[in-house]
């Protein structure tokens, strides 16, 4: 896509749809009756709630904050529903979720007191210690799924934000590069190059963690 | 532009695969779904935000089928209650002078029961022809197979009585005995709801709340779930 076609990130209160969409993203139901509006919102929740939760979680929202941020995302979408074109709900939800997640991460980063013992030499948060780690649970007490989730959090945390967003949308949500380019307002070529870098980072971090296969006890991380 | 295949489809590293799978897990619980709908001012239908709206005709057919199946289950149970009169050892608190309620199906709906504020098993009561003595939960005897359902019902009645008389710890003990005595209970869900309320009344509110949330997550629909949700909302 030529640089001239690069769209800026949509301003608050508007959503322009995909980059090659000539029209503004005004909803065809601009004067929706309340019942139609409710039905549309209900459909959005039924079809996309898992997507919103997953994107938020993988974009860096913690387990404890997830419910609140999901609700915040859906409330934002509800307020701007008239600006969302019919059929473009998914993209708008993803866009909003990423913005909400970025804000949540910044808020947590400002509040977090980093314990020096927890940070490894490469800046990665140490996921577990051999005994009584910062998770305050022994590795044996965690199921494989939870353990993998926490390790995934650490790997994604190590990615730059712009790489992480693309990695999450491509690898977990299986969005196409065209869709991702539309959601983030960037050229497809940029999506492709960031995805390559994100994958390289992912593989490096997984190798660095020295993980063992699932159902076996993990090794000490960060040493 | 040709798009690369997803990493999850191409990686041969089990660790990468495990992490990628972890990132694809669904996160929205039924409770979250209901909360979101509530925040948006969209009243959840009936007892769950996930419930599907069926046409009125379908609902009437389903209701008629429920009534027929309830009556069909009641006939053999009534036969058993008349035909089997084997004496079973009883403990003091098991003696009954009033008719024994007979359950008509594993999880029937009773409008009367659902309106009462106290936690009671949701059963459809029918008057028995004559009062019967049944095994008490305080005595850990394995129940006779033919009286299994009636004995379960009796056991949970005992639990309910203890709770009504202000003895939630006694109710919990009785529930433990129920769990020991009935390895494959028909009324497991009713027992779990009773346990939640007993835990709450005995002061173990955190445990009760956790069990209630777990119950809702496993069984989002149904009358029992409605009662548990009402408890959580208080």
C-alpha cells in the first residue's frame, strides 16, 4: 500500500473501516431504534465476547483485570455503535480492545514496583523460582495449562507492543494481514515485516526460557 | 501478498506449540457474559445470558414433554413405594410421621419450591400412600437399590431440616454422609446447592462463593443455577 494511503488511527468517536474503503464508516443504522440497537449489541456480545477477552488477555491485561477491561471495551463499543458500519463490528472491537489493553498496561507499569530479585539478566520477569517463587505457588501446584499461560504472558511481555499486537491478531485470532492492516491502520507490508520480527522474538524467548515439554517440572528461569 | 501459515500449524517445537495453544484458550465465562449484558442494559433471557429463545410453540411442546416424562417416571416410583416394604435400620432423626415426598424425576422443577427463600432441593412433592421408614443419613448403610432415589431424597430432607433449625454444621455433616452413602447420586446438583447455602450459613462465605461460582460456570442454565445466582447477587 502506498504511503499516501496510510490512514491515521481513527479519532475518538469515529471508525473509518478498512483502508481501501472510500466511505466513512458511518453505520447504516444511524437512527437505530432502541430495539434494533439492543439486538445488535446482543449479537456482538454473543459472537465476539470470547474474541475480546482473548485479545485483551494476550495483549497484556492480567487475569485479575480481565473482566473489568472486557466490560470497559464493550461499553466503549456500545457508546459508539452508531459510528460502526454493519459488518465491521469485529474490527472495531479488536481496535478498541487493543487500545484498552495498551492503557491498562501503561497503568500497571506506572504502579508496579519491580522487585530486583524477580528480573533476570535480560530484563525478563522470572516466571518461577525453584521454591516459593514470586507466584507464591510451587510449580507442582499448577496445571500444565496455567503454567503455559503464565509462560506465554512472560514471552509476550518481552515483545515490543507493535509486534505483540500483530502476533496476537495473526497467530491467535487468525486474522488476515489485510484485516490486521485495516484494524491497525498500517500498510500490509508493515504487517508482514512486524510479523516476521514478532515470530523471531517469540522463538528466541521460548528458547531462552529453557522450557521442558508440558507435564514436566519447569527449570529455573532467568538464571 | 501470500500469507505465511500460522505458527501453530508449522512449528515442531512442543514448547512453542503448548504456548500457542495456551494463547487460543477461550476466556469469557458465563458469569462475565451475564455481567456484560447487565452492564449494557440488556436483560439476560431467563436464567442465563446464553439461553436460546425458542418459539412459543416449541416451548409449549417442550413443556408438554416435560409433564409427560414426569408422570411417566412417577408411575414406577409409586409402584416401588407400595411394593417394597423391607425394614431398614433407622436413626433417631430419621423417623418421620408425615408422608415421605417422592421425587418424580432427577431434576424436576417445582414452582412452589423455587419461590421459597430458603435453600431447598427442587423436587416435585407427591403425597405417599403411607409413611415409610427409611435409612437416615446419620447411619452409613449402603441403601437398597430399589429405594435409592427415595433414600436420597430423604437424606437431603434431613439436611434441609438441619439448616432450617439453625444447624448448618449438622447439615454439612449430613451432606458428607450423603456423599459417602450414595456413590452415584441422582440429586448431586441439589446436594451441591444445599452445601453452598450451608457453607454460607456456617460462616464459610468465601468457600461458599467459590463453589457457587464454579457451579454457575459448570451449569449456567436451569432453576438451580438461578437460585445460586440469586445467592451470589445478594
